[in-house]
C-alpha cells in the first residue's frame, strides 16, 4: 500500500508518520502546501491512500483537486468537528480529528484496507465541503481558557491574549497586562482551536493575535521581528518560511 501525508505543520506530519509506521504503513512522501502537492502529483504515480489536512499554509487543500484529478482514497485529518464534517463521511474513507488518536487511526486504516478502493477518482464533492466550511456557524473557535492559579481557577478570554508561547516543554498565555499563565495544551492544538483570521502561528514557539502587533521590523536572514505591547522576554520572530503567508494573513 502506498501512502502520503499532506499536512502543513511539519511536526504534526512527522508525528502522524510515526503513528502509521507503528501500523507497518510506510509513508512515501510528506507534503506541506498546495503548490508542493500539485507539483508532486504531476510528477509521481498517485498513492493508494492520502492523509489530507484541510487548511494548508497557502490555502485549502481542495485547491489541489482543482488542478489535478486525484486517483487515491482519502482520509481527512482536521480540527473541524463532526458537525462540519457530515459530508466527508459520505465521500471519503474516514476523517480523523486532531489531535489524532492512535486507536482512531488504526480503525480508519482498517476501514480503508477492508474496502481497497480501485485507483480511480473518488469524485468527492469538494465544492459542497468548501461551502460547509465557509459557514462560520460550522466551526466553534475557542474564545476563553481556564487556567489554574494555586487553588483557584481563572478564565482568560482570547481578547486578553497578547501571545501564546512555549517554554521548557510548557505552553503559556501572555496577557496584555504582562502576566504569564500555564495552559494545559500545546501550540499545535491551540493553532487548530483558534480563529486563523485573528491568530497566526509565526514560528514553532509563538502564536500571536493580529490586535497585539505593535510594530513589525526587518530581521536577519529574511525574517521579521514583531514588537508586542508588553512581551519583552525575548525577540518574537516570524520564521523565514512563514514570512510570505504571514504577510498574506496581515492583508
């Protein structure tokens, strides 16, 4: 069985690859963008199975299929909830909600192997899926976080967040009043839970909201430095590979 993963977050792609290897499934390629995927499909034989994220760094993955007739089975990997994914169940092998559970992954793979679809277009109704995803009521983004302070709990709304950052294997909220709070999450999970119109992951270490950007200056190696209102513990840098999409996000 030939398999590829299309996922814009490289750590998430590698993690999924390791989970598949535990199931004795070899992943032939890790692709991270619409553009890269279109080029790959034009040069390679289509695999039996694709693990496909919906939102890639340079657009929705459905744009791939507007350029290339895919002849593979698809298992969607996404942060969208079951309500938003009703249509997927009718047209694809399965879908897996992030973070991906290993048991769910094994069930999805077993479902594919039981079907062993022929290598022909699955005729997935991507227009219908895009229509569903464009409905803001189909996705409930996280609006508040509950953090523990000693024996007390505090609720922090996303409007109070100046940035999220990782440090010493922990994930923190930094608020506009210059306080840090440990959250029981990871940046990978937060990236899926937050509204991408308002929040952007600029590097492996930081997610920032649009409203917190005070200034942007040029930095070394074609990177950008973001000045935030109160966070001064270290430089907040947009990684080089993120810069083009970051500029698009800024509008």
